[in-house]
C-alpha cells in the first residue's frame, strides 16, 4: 500500500513538474493592467462620471479586484495611468542603448503592452514587472500629497518627530504618502499573481522588489536630507522658522537603482523538496480550504539560486528563470524587433558599441545633415528665440 502511494506521488510530481514548466512559459495573470498606460489616449476615457471610466478595450482587461479598487478610490485611475506611462518612459530610457530597448506595441484587447517578451521569464521581464510596480507606488504616493485621490492624504508621520536642537527647521507641510502608495501598489499590481508556480512566484518577487526599491531610495534620501522641500516663515522674508516636508526623489533615481538590480539579477529555481511539498499541498487543498487556510498559504514555493554557489536572492534583488534571447534577429513569435537598422557607437566597447549592438554583422557609416536649434536667447518677457544651424553628423547603422 505504501509502495503504491509512493509511486502515485512520484507520478503526480513528474506530471506537475512538467505542467509547471509549461506554465512558466506564460506570463501569469497579473500583467494586463499595463494597458492603462494607453488610458489617456483619445477615446479611452469616457466622461460618464466625475471619476471617468475606462474604455472597454482597456477596462475589460482589469481583474475584478482592480476594478473595485478604482471604483472605491476616485482619482486613483489617473494616478495609475500616469505611473504606467512613467514606467514605459523610464524603461525605454534605461535600455535606449541596448539590443532590447523596451519597445511597446499598440495596446489591443487581450494583448500585452510590452509584447510577447514577457512570456519568457528572463531578465528583461523581471525589470518590466519591477519598474511598473515601482511606478505605481511612486505615482500614488505623489498623488496623495497633491490631493487628487479622495481616499488618501499627506503623510504627517514626520511631524511627530522631535526636531533636533542643531537643526534650524521643523517637520511640517505635506509629505508624499509612501506608505499608502506601497500598500495600494501591492493590492492593485499583485492581483492575479498567487504564487501557484515558479513564474508567478517570480512575478510577485519582482513586483515587491520594485516597491522596495522606491522605499529604499526614499530612506537614503531621508537620511541625507537631500529631498526635503522647505518654506521659510518670518517678517520681511526672513527665515526665522523653516518648515520642511519630504518629497519622493525623481523617478529617474528609482530607474537607475532598478537598472543596477537588473545587471545583478539572480537566476532562480525551486528545489525538488519544494515541488513535493507543493504537490502535497495541492492534493490536500480541499481539506485545507475546509480548515480555513488562505489560498496563498497553499503555494509554498521557495526561490533558490540556480547556481548553488550563489547566495539566495534578497528582497531588493530582481530574479529570473531563463536566459534572455540574443535580440539580434527579428523574431515575431517573441515580438523581438532585432537590431538591423539600429544606430550604434563606433568608439564604444559597451553594449551600445557597433560590435555588440550589430551582433558581429557589421555596420554602415554615412554622413547626415541635421538641422538643429542653436544660439538661443531669452527675451524678456517671456520668449526664447533660436537660430537654425546645419551640422553634419556621422551615423553608424547596423546591417
């Protein structure tokens, strides 16, 4: 009897492991909200209420919990849309000189904003999840302090601190509400990702790493007092008393931080013992549900370094499951555009250099005449007048 049960468990383990590998090729269910980045385009906002409902092509891709969060928090939709666009712009800036340059596709119902590359559990996908989660955190926190979301306000926790005797200022004003931004991002962005397989576990980890990146950057700036904004109070413009509040650093600082994490991302897997425990949990899920255990508790997959000599990934580290494609040739199946026709830097030895960017295919050099604004002069008040200058530039393009 025991031998039969052991064989049954092993057969289920093999089957689930194969199913898990198949599932890991899919992106998970929590990424379709990225289409909100297209919400501010014409005809995507329908002015049917003061909060504005999304056009069905975008709104229909949100999950039930996400729709409820939008309905229950007037003003939050615009902040999420702003954050999603901020994430796209920052991703394209950080990867502007790499083979994969974070290209996006026209959003259509059922399609993914970043294309099919997110179907692979590679480094680039890890960065996309992290930067989008971080952008929502950042945008919501800022919107709270601006008063554009009805369900949150400023962060007044700093005002409870006792001012140091050596400082000539006091906490006050309206600080960005990073706590609310972090919590809302977790509720909204993580919806649909339950950690049921390794790919969903990867998505959840990178979402959290993005949010943690925002908080860690903020804490660094708090300690160095680099991002305090202050206002002076006193007679005749004197600064007898100075009130300061905390502002989040620009999102570029967050993007730079996550790009560093991308370069040092950890490849992960799950151990056989974790798979067996997960299968046992799945087999007993009915009994666990009756005992009142949550769904998230049933999926106990633990991320392990792919290389046993590497340390386990920390909460700020980005993680991935498989090696990235070369991105050299066009691959419609994965939505890869290739590097044919991309400009490169002939003198660089880095990823933007012609040797690496062009994947050894070679490149062509041509002279181009460019018309640029130059000799700009500010005229009071308030106009800037510039001349047009013709310059010749040498451009290198991949074959």
